[in-house]
């Protein structure tokens, strides 16, 4: 369809090759645009194609890989089936029994946070909250997964402080508890921090809402905040590498208002509770009004027409390009049932919010955008969404990886008693391993009074109120060790899922579904694409082994600064359900318990934090993973927790066995000690036994009267279980070994002080 002449200057801008390139479209993609339209686009149409065909919106470089993820449980009759599959809507929905479900998803706001850390992080939280209540669910918790450069860097300290402040500000103001997450510090993130935000909501099966436009003549409503010029081109900005000029893209970072979002959330939930009023609903997130309009039309196989003059605007003389591409926050698009407009408008008037009819559902499948009564953009909606370009990129393993994996560890002599003892202080004081209390104390994690296990344990546990006297508990955890992925992305993907599932098991829960945030470099570079391809293969195989479906997530590519690309970082988030209401933490609860190691003594040093912190090396292969056997160990731990035999459980991960044991001694109100002996199970390398990060290992604390029964059951399950010793009231950690003449002994109070003060000592003096 050709468009009539339009006096708006923006629509008469010549479309040059330079302008096309600036919009992130290749020559081939631009030719495809012209073929779809049957003519050259105007600037507004070019902008619409640019954002909808960006990696952030279309997943054009990753969509083919993601199709391999399992999206439903292997047994159709098993409990906790997926009710809304990955990719169908804004977020996946999973049954939790008795007619109830949870809806959850994780999203990134990496590039905006690198430029404006406070606003970038805050609006990341706001966006993921909207994704959840758009589905009809009331948000009940937040978590986040954060990655920064070396904490000694002033730049990192600035970004870290701003991001944490932004997250806490938005979540605290809107009144949703932030129950934890994971935080790592590594020089690879120096120029490109990662800010991944997760939200989970609760709803009944019949309350699920869809984001589809249907019913010819049904009115299309704009609800929420005014549209401004903030956030212009945000989706495109997130789909290119950061550069020295990225600071000039500050207008691409949105401004958030959590108080407005609170009103919008309550109004939308009230509106959606009115039977039959809402036909479809979609938040205006990435690509703003453009994305919400074309996606609802494409999902409903319908046409949609909107008039931009009716869009509430907070700035004067906004043109069609600016209105369509603005990513102003706290806005939603609603398709209502025709004839019931007054009901919808009454709800939003009550909450003192805009509810303006800006269009209608039409025949055909075109998205028609008008301004001043004249069409300014006409295009087939599905061509913008379902038929975006799809690429299969070249994959090539970086040459240095094979050399790193084959490293000869005989070059590193096993340290003596003093060095091995000092290593624990250095490891437990590394910001990636140390206490994150400085962060989570800034979050309101107690609002809504559902937090049962607070931040700081392997997994958070939250009580969901279903009715006056009816509750369910869920566990949630985030994980990813970038160092494993940097050397062996396939194993790194496997380990991310395995460790997250292990953390869920240590709380006593069973994982039921996963969301993920795939943070990688430029996929157009064969070496970077290799990382993405192999990590996704690892994630897929692990999900199949644990029978955990993927219900959605986010892909964030082009995470590169002028210095380098980030390490591949496929962040995994798992939600677990409790078969019985029995949950525990990683901290011991009283003196006298026995400690039992499940899974065997660690034997591998490859890619460990010991090598990073003590030897400044990233070498060796990532640890081996037997996902099926690990699932077997998880089931065993859950059963022992349900039987009341296990009082604390903590998996071996960053820092190895010694760090795991020390952290178990740091109870809420007391520091315990432990008298332990590994001389009979010690491998050839004592440093590997103490600080290696071999997978599938869990340390459990048990009442001494249950020790024999647990060891007996472990033998029946064919699980390696080794008694380590006892928890003591005196705050000393001692470990007897075969290799050393003397016990290794640490002051547990001094270890705790190092662990607790590592981050505050840096952040409170800057």
C-alpha cells in the first residue's frame, strides 16, 4: 500500500544507506523490508522495522537454538505441567496444584545499566514486573542476577552502587519483596555489567490473560503513564556493542516511576478480574507502542488501527517516529470487549490513570498507524514479529580453549599448611564468594510477609497465601559460573542448571520449571557464537536430565565493550515446589550435629576460584557433570529433609569444600566450629580436596542419632556418603588430613569477619 503525501517532515526524510545502517539493518534486511511493503519505507516505518527486527525483540541470531529447549515435562500426566508455553506470551505459567499457578520470567537491562546504572536497573525491575501482571498474576517476589568488574575499580564501585540502588528503589517503592539472587565480580564485566531481573507472580488457572487482539471492532486502549521521548531506540541500543560513544545514547535509557507502576498494576489486576472485559493485554516494554501493537495483532491474526493524536503525551510536538519508538515506562495496551468501554474507564478513573481509546481491531492483518487522520505507517503485523529474519551463524571454537583445558597441573605444586590455611581467608573474602548482606539489606525482603528463608542461603523460600488458611511454599534460586563457561561452554551450561537444581534441593524443594537469561557477546563473530551454541546445548541436555521445562527467558547479545566481550554467562533461574512443608537453610542450627559429605571428595581444580584468587589462572577443564546421578543425589537429600533427619544442607560450589564448611558455621546469631577429618578420603592433591569445585557434592548436617540411618540409606541409593566430623560450640574449624603433619585450623570468628566485611569495607569507604 502506498501512503498519501504527508506534511510531517519526519516522513519525508530521505532513506539513505547511512540511515539504514544507523538503524541496525543490513542491506539484505532493508531489501526484505522493501519487498514486504512493495515500496520504500518512510522514517517511521524504518524505525518500526529496526526495533522489531533487532536481536532484542526478534531473537534473529538465537531463535533457532532456543527451539531445542524442552518446554513441557516428559510425562504428560506428571504434576506441575506448563500451562503457558515459552514464547506464547510475555511469560510462562506453571501449575502448582489445587487450581493455582505461578508465572515467572527473567529479563536483562545490561546496556542501559552500563550507561545509567540507577535508571537502567530500576526500569529493568519495572519492565519484568509488567511482564508478570500482564499475564493476570499478582507479583509476589523479585530476584536478580548481577555481574560487575573487579570491585577494586572505581568504575565498578559506581556501577555496583547505582544498580543496587536502582533495584532497591523500584522494588521497595512498589512493595514487592526482593528475596535474593546471585552476584559475581570479574574483570571480564568491567565495561559491560550484567543486570538480570526476575519476577514471579501467583494466579489461578482461570485468571491467565493473553496478549492477542481479536474481535473486529473491539476498542484498543492505552492505559498508564504519558509518552515521552525517553527510551527512544532502546531495543536497538540493546542489540549492539557498547562503545566509547554509548554515553551519547543516554536518551535510550528510560526513566521509571515505581509509584505510577503500583497504581497501574492494581488498576490492571482489578480490570482483569472483571469477567469478559479484557480480550487481550500487552505491556509497552521494548519497542514500546510499536511492539505492543504489532504483537497483539500478530497473535490474534487480526488487523489493528491506532491514531497517535489520541496517545497521551508529556512533551510537545512529538512526531510519529518518536511516539511509536518511545520506551517510556508504566504503559499498557488493552483490547477490551466492545460495548464495555465505560467499565474499563471507570477502573482507571478510580486509580487516577489514563485510559484512552486510541484505536480498534480491524479486518485483515495489517497494523495501521495514523496521525492527524493520515496513515503514517502501514505494514503486515506478522511480518514484523513471526517472520523476522532468522540467521544460522558460523560457529568456531576459540583456539585458546583447547590449550586451557589441557593444562598440566603438575606445574602448580600443592601448597603447604600455612598457604593452604591462608587461602581460605583469601577465598572467603573474595567479593564473589563473600556475604552479599550489603546488597540485600537494601532490599525490602520482608514486605508481604511471605519470605520464609531469607537471602543468604542456597535458595530463597517464599510462602504463597492461597486463601485465608491455605498456603504453599516455593523455592527459587539463580546460578551461573562464568569461569566454567569461558573454558567449556557446554559443560558450563550443564553446570549452571545442575548447581541451580542442587540449591533448590538443599532447601528441600523439587524444581518444576526454569527461565534463563543468555548473556553473550556478538553472535556475528564465530568465536562468540560458538559460546552461545554450546552453552545452549548444555542447558538443553541438563533440563532434559532433570526433567525441567523451560518456560521462557531472555537473550542478551552484543555484550561487548571496547576492551573485550564478557565471558559467556547463561544465567539460570529455577522455581521449586515442596512435596511436604519441610525446608531448611545452609546454616547449622545447633552444636553437636554430624556433617556428612555426599557425592565424594572434590578432585578437580579446573576453572576454580582457588586458581583465580591464589594463582591468577583460568585453566583446566570445567568439572565433569553426571546430571542423571546428580538428580539422584538431589532426590535423596529431599527425602532425608522430609523425614526430618537433615538440619542444614549446603552444596559445594565457588571456593570448594572448605568454603562450604565455613559458611555452614555462620548461623544467624552465633558462629559455630567443626572438628573434621578427611584423611581417609583425601585425593592426591589436598588443594583440590579443600578448594576444588567438583560437581554433585552436598554437605548435610544431621542429628547424630540419624547419622547411621542416612549412611545406610545412601548405600542403598548407591550414593557416596562420608562422615566428616562434628559441629562444635567452640568457634574453631579444624580439618585433619593425611598429607599434612598438623591439622589445618582456622578461627571461625575471623573467617566470618572476613566474609561479612569484604564488600562493606570497599563500598563504605567510597
